[in-house]
């Protein structure tokens, strides 16, 4: 009891002699007690993440030794992770991995899920910096098992999502990255730093996808949240992304100013990756404004910086360290195998002794068993062969059926427009004969060209995304109005071809009027904005003459295009169609198409429309 009291008194005297933590992060600080270590660790954490200053290494190593002496394993491991972070930033990957491995051993010993996840995330950070995505993914799988042991409102969950997003980004899975980020932003109890880092990763994804407008909005949001922050690396990354957004948006002067500002803040530091990105942005911006001298200068600097980064990663002894770790693990496994073999040999010796005692009896039994086993094995082998053959036949039949289905799917894709879902010209040229009448009857095939009015104005006013939305909705309206056996073909741009087989001319006019009214009254909406849309129609029946083949189907479409021009020239939002011809076969198809208006005025072509003013203009 007296010895124990004396030891406590001595410790108390030593702790009271330690210096108080200095306000500057680089000052050497002594710890007074076990309970004071976490507070001291937090001071150094803030200093590291705000400056990444190499001068902090001696202080962190001293903190590690203090924690080790006081048997505070958690603080010791976190200090090792901070040292490893600085070692990695300054190129010492080997030492960084050794420290992280030591921290992992401590975390496994402590068996705290949250702390173990933090260590794994730190190792993932190192693996991604070495472009070892496979190893990082393996560590993430370990985290996925541990994360189920955390409370649902743990702030660590959002940090795990952040590194999942970074892993998918490194694997160039940008859509998966965006999905993970959106899920993470829904989480609660998220720190400000993690929130900013998630937004930064989202900006990177948008810039990779060329969506610089969305990226700029996100950067503005980040700047609002990040006001007053002293974290130098985060501010530098924001400048890098802002410069790239300006470059993609064509704002080259702003990109140059932002990149130069960011480049100045990287001097005397080791942010080589950010330096390389800023130098490349400057080279690209100067090249765009045709200042090739500066572009060449920054391109050379970029190449030099990138070469330094590559050399830094190649020269580290990480592979040797991994080999040593693998060797240690293999040696442990061999030791276990030797022990297991020794036990097995002992059992075999005992069994041999038992066999020698009953040798004659066992030989007879073994002979009978061998014969029976051979017979059973032969029967089983024949049964297995038949079974395998049957399974192979089933697999071949199934694979043949799957190939047939895939061939049909590929054929459907080759016939379909990827944006609107309508058929394309390839479908028309392949299947046109199926939609043409085989004999002259009262029914005909109507070929109608449909053009969206002032579609260029839609793209210029609301953007090409809105134009794509209008095209898809336009096809939807057409499909809802036409008959089941009618066919919609995207003819080009905003122009569509409608084939209506086996239909009278009067019925076709009624359907086209319904289509025109439905398009005029349909609400085309993009981003909660109603876009007014109308369409113009020009159609012709095939065959044009009951007894004489005046036009083939391609020439019939050309005549429909002439009718479309009439409806557009007459004020749009209308349809015009040529339904019959009273022409002798002395006129060529080219004369009929080029002289349509004259033939209408002469009464040799019958024209109909939903607008009397267009008819009067065409006939007169």
C-alpha cells in the first residue's frame, strides 16, 4: 500500500511539472495526465488538418510516446494516424503504411467498431493515393461489416459514405458516385467538414460529366458554407474546381485568375496533385485564348510536377513492406500447418498400430469394400455421365434460346431512336414493303411528315435538355393518338414520319386533326415550365392514283414534304394533304413533285387541309 501511494505521488509530481498546451500548433506540449491526452490530440488534429505542416511531426511523435507510456492505446493509434498522414503527404509511403498497420493492430485489439472504421478509412486514403483501388475496395468491405454495429444516427456513417464515393470516383463510376453522395447528404449528424467534402466530390462528378453549370451552383453553395474556414487544403481544392468550372464554361480569363491564385497558395507546400491540376488548367486556358507561349510554359510545369508525383510513388518501398508482411503471415500459416501435421502424424501412428493388431481381418474387409466401392463407383460414373450429358443438352437449349432473345433485342435496338423510342430510318428501309398495299383497293397507306413548329426557338430559349424532353413527350402524344398498327419514325431532328396502312383518306384526315389538337393542348413541361408546342403536317396517300403507278414510296414522301412546306408557309399548326391524282402517266415523278402547286391549280391533284385560308392560297 505504501509503495502504491508513493508511485501515485511521484506521477502527480511529474505531471504537474509538464508545460501547459501552447496556443500555437507547432509548440511542444507536455501532458499532465491520462485524461488530458484526448484534449491535446484534438489540438494537434486541428493543426494538422488546417495546415498540413511538416513541423508538427516532432510534436505528434512526442504525443505518441506519451500515450504509449500512459497506456492510452486509442490516443496512441490516432497520433500514429496523424503522423502517417503527414508522412504520406511528404512522400514517405513506406513509413506511412507501417504506422497505419500499427494503428490497425491497436484498433483490432480495442475492438471498438467506430475506431476500427476510422483506421480502415485512413488506410483506404493511403491506398487510393497509391491508385490501389482493389485493395481499397477490400478494406471498404470490412467497413461494411462493421458499420452495422454503429447507431443509426452515428456521424461516422456519412464519413463512410464520403470515402465510398471517393472509391467509386477513383474507379470512374461517376453515376454510382453521384448516387452515394446523394444518399450521404440525407444522413443526419453530419459534420461541416464532411458536408463540404461531399459537395466537393459532387462537383468533381459534375465536372467529369461536363455539367459545369450545376458544378458552379454547388461551388457557390460550398463557398457559403465554408466561409471563415481555416483549412488550407479544402480552400485549395475549391480553387482547383472553380478554375476547372470556369474553363469548361469558356470563361478563360476567370479560369486563369483563379488558377494563378490557387497556385500561389501551393508554394512552399507539398500539394503536388493540386499544383499539377492548376498548371494543366492554366495551360488549357492560355491555349484557348491563343496565348501559346504561356500555355507551353504551364504545360512544361505540369509535366514536371506530374513526373515528380509519379517518381515519388515509384521510389517508395511499399512493395517491399507488403512482401515482408505477406512473408510474416505465410510463416505464421506454415507454423500452424506444421503443428497440424504433427498431430496428424501422431494419429496416423496410432492407427497403424491398430491396423497391425487386426491386419488379417482388415485386409479381408478392405478387399470386399474395395470391390463394392469399385462397382458402386462404376455405376455412379455411368449415372453421372448421363446426368451431365442431359444437363449440357439443357444448357445448350437454354443458351440457344437466350441468344435468340438477345438477337431480337439487338435488332429492336438497331431499329429504334435512342432518345424518343420511335423507329428510325433503318426500320423504314427494312420493313417498308410490309406497310404498302399489295393491290389497288379503297384502302391506302398514308405517309405523313410531321414537323414541330419553331423547335429551334425551344432549344435557344429553354435549352437543349428541354428540347429533348419536348421530343420525347411529342412521341408520347403521337402514340396515344394513332392506331395500334400505325408506325412513328424519327425522320430527322424535330421531324417525324407517320405511316398509316390500310386507311381511307377521310379517316386519315380525322386522325391527323386529332393529333394536331392533342399536340396544341398538351402541356409540355420541363423544370416546371410549360412550353407551348404546335406542329405542321404534310401527307400523301400511296398509291396516289388508282390505276397508274405515278410515284414510288420515296417519291410519295417527297410529295408529303411539299405538303408540309405548304402547311408551314400557311402559318403552321395545320395539315395539308394530297389524296388523289388525275394525271396521265406521261408526267414523270420528278415533274409531279416539282410542279405540285401548278398541278393543284389545274385540278390534277386533289388537296385537302384543315384551314380554308391555306387551301385558297394553294389553289389560287
